[in-house]
């Protein structure tokens, strides 16, 4: 237990390691001096007892154990030549499922080298838009035109749930790797996504859903794709690997179209924001901060309600002015309510993910419509629960 904030703890941890390293250096110097004395005097009749005494001192010397951070992932995105112009253009596009239109009259354009984040409330159609763009979901109308020589790599649930089950991890990555990639480079990418040692010989059919997702990501990184379409890329990655992925995408000279619930990740890499809302799609030309500024202006101008989008928090002074003293009993009551809501959110989240998985695999139009309506309703319940949780916090 360290009583303090994370920044101070990291400073303390760094200083402790440096101190331990200095002490180890002094101990090793002392040990060499003792070993030299013992070697010189242990054979002499008059100095043998001194040598034995020095040997006891040498045996008592101990080196400090210094904890090292685990090796963090290093991810390199595909190396592709930069291109100019439109990567994809949608004109009067309509999307949805048989019997249910999610959005229509979509007119957007994404340029090469842009990193476009698709945002929107749960159930509005972010994943539906991604699936329509890559053709895994048939468009209902309009046009989707990709630029010339676009090599599109997709990371999404409908992709990583259909990997070749009888291939090993290594066999799949060797097949996905572009020409010129060495065996060692393949193993390095696999290791960065937690496939190390004997894990590369596992059959895909025995991998968990999270492992398959990471394998799909590794395959993309070994390809020569100049466009990456990523649906929630951070879902099955630890914090360090998500950071490594962000660094890789910042250096990537291709085009990225992605969805993410991780606002830190989105804020770091997005160059423009595409919002799916109320049956329409709008491209906000600017980063995440510019997007927040735009929707705040829309709210101020009465063009939208603030409940539809989570905007930046008001200044702390606004909370201070209306602050009220809360009793211990009220605190306990609030904590109980917060725990109950957290359990509810966890349950709703599991139900929503289960139905979403079924929706991605169903082929019956009637079932697809029912599942879509159920997912939308669960999304609304989840959003209401999250708002209540935030209010109590």
C-alpha cells in the first residue's frame, strides 16, 4: 500500500529502484575487493585466518532484488506509401436490416490518411455503418465507392469469429503476412499480442473469443493494407497494448476508420469524427475536441438536446455553487445504490453483447429485426443506468 497519487508513487518507485541499483553497485565493488584479498592471503600461514574472516563477510553480502516492468508491446502498423484523394465516398446511402432501415441519405467522404472515428449512442448504428462500408452487410440503397488500389483490412466480430479453425496461430499469421516478412518478425508481432512460445502452435478452434480477436489484429498488422477498418479495436487488449496500437496508428500512413468506447484512444488518434444519430450520418471535420465544441454550439443554439450526446463536463465552479453537505447515512445509501446500479449495468452489458453476437450471425430477416429492436432497447436501458450512476457519483 502506498498512500499517495499515482504520479508520486511512480516517482517513489523510480527513486527506490535507482537507490537499490546504487547499493548493488557498491556491494559488487566490495565483493571484488574481498575476493581479491582472499585469493592473495588464503595460502599464507600468517594471513589465512584473515582470509577466512573476509570469506565470511563475502558470504553475508546480498544484492537487492530490483523489480522490472514487464515488457510492453511494440506494434508496427503496415508500412504503406501515402496517398492523396478520397479513400471512400458514400452518396445517398441507405443502410439497415431487412424490414428495418437504420439510416438513409448518407453522404460522406473520407480522405486518404485520415483517421475517422465513428461515434453515436448505443443502438444508433455505428457497427451497422462499418459493416455496410466493408460489404459484410448489404446496403439498402445508394452508392459506396472506394478509391483505386484500396486494400481494406477489417477487424470486426464477423471477421474474427470466422477464422480458419484448423489452422494454427503461426500458420494463419504466415498466410496473412505480406511477402518479405521474416519468420522472426511474425513471431514478434504474435508475441506483442500475447501469443508467445507454445501458444503459436495452438489451433484456432481452441482459442477463446478474445484470443481470436487478437489473432485477427496480428494478421492485419502483418498485411499490406492501406485502409484499416477497426470495430472496437481495444476490446480484447490490455492498457499497454492499446497504447502501443495508438502509437502504431499515429505513425501509419494509410487510412483508418474505427469505432471505440475509449475516449482517450479516440482523442489521441482521430482526425475527424463521423456521428451516427437519429437516422442520419454527419462528418465533423476536426478532431475529438473540435467535435465536442461543435455539438456544444448546437446545444446552445437549440439544434440538439444535451441528453443525446455526452458532452464535456461543466466547470468545477458550477458544482461548487450548488454543493450540499451530505450525511454519513446518505453516503452509505448512495454507495448501496451505486453498487446496485453497477450490477445492473454489468447484467445489461452481458445481455446486449449476447444479442449483438446473435444479430451478427443470423440470416433470418424477422429474427434480425427482433434482435435489432432488443439490442436498441437494451442500449437505452444501459444508457439510462449509466446516467444514473454518473449522477450518484
